[in-house]
C-alpha cells in the first residue's frame, strides 16, 4: 500500500540523538511518506561526533518540498527531559503530530493509517493515542484496528497489574527511572484513555542492544518485529471500547502478569480505594 499522492498530511516529529545508521533507515521511510512538515528534535551533546553525524545526515536527506523545524540541544538532557521538552516544543507549533523515535522503523502505510485515525478521532477525547506497534500479533475479527487500555499504555483492572504499576510510578516519581513515557501512561490512566492499536504491526523497534538507554537485550521478543502493510480501505470496529481479549493477551505476553480473572466486586473495590486516597 502506498501513501496518497499528496504525501503524509500530518506533521512528523522525529526524535533523534546519536545513532546515525538506524536513523538513516527511519529517515528513508519518512522521505517516502513526504510529509509537508518535518520537525527534528535532537538530544546532545552537540560536540559528540555521532550526534553531529546524525543531525547532518537528516538535514542532507530532506530532498522533498518540506517545511523543516529543528530543536537541537547543545547538551545531553536524557530520555526524560529531552523527549518531554521536544513534545512541548512541537505541540506548541502543531495541534497534531506523528511521532517517531530514531530506532522505530515504520511501514509506509503507518503514515496514512495515522492520517485517517487522526481525522476520524480528533474530537473524541477518550482516544488519547494512536499506536504503530502491535507487540502481540493479536487481531480482532476482520477489523483493521482495535481499542486498548494498552498501546502500550494502560489502565489497571486487577490487583496484580495495579501493584506492578504502582512500583513503576513510584520509581519514576523518586527519580530512579529516566524516561518520559510512564508519565504519559499515568495521564492516560487517570483520564480513562484508550489507544488505537493496528491489527498488524506497523513499526519495528531496532533499538534493542548495547547502545540503548533502556532496552539493552537484543533477544527481547519485542525487538525488530517484522512489519506488514495496512490493507485499505480500513475496516472500523463496531464498538468504541477496549478489547478485553486483546488486553488480557498483552498482560500475559508483554507485561508478564499471571492470567487472573477478577470479579466485578474486586474491580469496584480497587477503584474505590484509588478514588479515596
């Protein structure tokens, strides 16, 4: 499947640092998508030779009509500050964005999928994220995508998950985890937000290895998953609700929690406990 002739309609934010080889692979797909606006946010330090090479290859590789906006940090800010500040900057310029990190190689159909989802759900407040990754391979009937509490962002409906999330959020709050995405997970949690997850995997994460900040295991089952093209036209879900089957599969396959079925009473008790803290 190819993107439409006018290219990707949504501005693309490209988050990079110092991995020129992988960055060039992602840039090549962006080049094929031909977004009219490309925002590049690069963490430093700017005197690092690999940071310099990464920035140079991106600017040299933009060979289509495109408005380019850059945020190049002179120092190394780390995952937490660099990404959050880039998001603040980019969303200060554009209302909608497609966001790609330097190690996430998308299928070309990812861009048209995002374009259509953003157009369809832009005024639906509970839809807080459109994902490119389908980490479990779960498919819901003949539909092109499904709704999820994950994506891979989540809300808790059983005690094992709630306990695990509390440990993660406490670690972030105490400054023991240098990242930005758990904060976004918490925002979705308290808002009851949903993610849109494609029925086929549209993004392959190549960032598992020794030079990665958090995902250092190259044998991780989530590493370098193959991608597929999204078929067109899209088949939309009949209900706007989290797919329980998909989320349970995610908990077991990705999070690693035991397959526990909670009673409605247990769920209500946990919700009441959270609301009265």
